[in-house]
C-alpha cells in the first residue's frame, strides 16, 4: 500500500502533499519529485505494472503540474524558501 503525506514548512507555512520515500502500491511505484521548471512538488509514477504476469513498464518521472521531465528527487526542502519541511501526517493511502 502506498502512502502520501502532508508536509509543512515551519518558516513560510507552505504545505504540500508527497510521498515520504519511493512507494510501491499494487500496480505502480511513485517517487516524490521537485520540478526544475515550475518548482512544483508531487508524486510521479515511475513504474507501472501492466498485468498480473509481473510485467513492469519503467516510466520517466515528470511534473504533475506542467508535464516537464526536468525533475529531481525531492530533498524535503520547501519549494518557496528552501527550508526543511516537516511531515505532519498521512494525506492519502492508496494501492
């Protein structure tokens, strides 16, 4: 089961939703990314299981906001002020 969490910046109060680590659900694996184009943070699907025969497609991480593939693994820093963000609880449980 996959889990996405709420993160909040103690400095500027920015709040986002993203995975704590690379998370695998029943049919996909996601990674929290930061977009170098629009600075958005969010989960990007990086693997998709397409059938029950263990066939997996590897996907290029991309931004959910602008679609750019110019993304990096999120370092838990605030997209606005670069301060470290704190995990403040579970936002979503998914398969």
